[in-house]
C-alpha cells in the first residue's frame, strides 16, 4: 500500500486544487505485447474524480511517434466534458519510476463529441517496463 504526501515548496498559486486523486493502472506482460505501430491495448474503464476514463497503450507507438517510442492516451468516457490538471508516472516491473511527467491541463470532451480528445504521450520503448 502506498501513501501519497504533498510537500509544497514556496506558496502555491490560488488556482491549484488540493483535491488530487491518484489512480494506478497496470499493464501486465508488457514485453509480450505487439510492437506494431498503431496497435493498442485498452484498460478497462475506471472512475477518477467522478468521471469515467480509459487508457490506451500503444507499445509500438502511433503514426506520430518517433521510431522506438511507446505511446499512450487518456480518454474521457463520460457523458460530460471536463477540464483537468493531470500528470503521470511510469514504473518498471520492479516498481522503479522510469518516467515522470509533471502535470498539465487539458479539456477532455464528453464521449461521442466530435471534439472528444485523446491526450497522448510518448516515451522511449527501451525502458524495462
């Protein structure tokens, strides 16, 4: 079990919320997944902050990825659009953090919206995940 602590250095701005929530999503057997570009594996839907989400993992990257990079996307599966601040960490099979991205803010449109957003990130696939 992990305990998450928040330590602020300096004075946080007024627009930073203290209502952070952490969701752990694990993709098992990463080494056995196809590395074909645009092939993906989806997580089951999960709830975080009252919204339904799904993560798509592209072990071989997407068309827009650099060669040898892994890509993943976060998709809002709810009926309501939401603007959120989020970040992520990726850990290897031993639990060691190998990638950490600071938070950013994006609007995730409701499911079925023509503007539904899939926020995606890429990282080198040479990591031992």
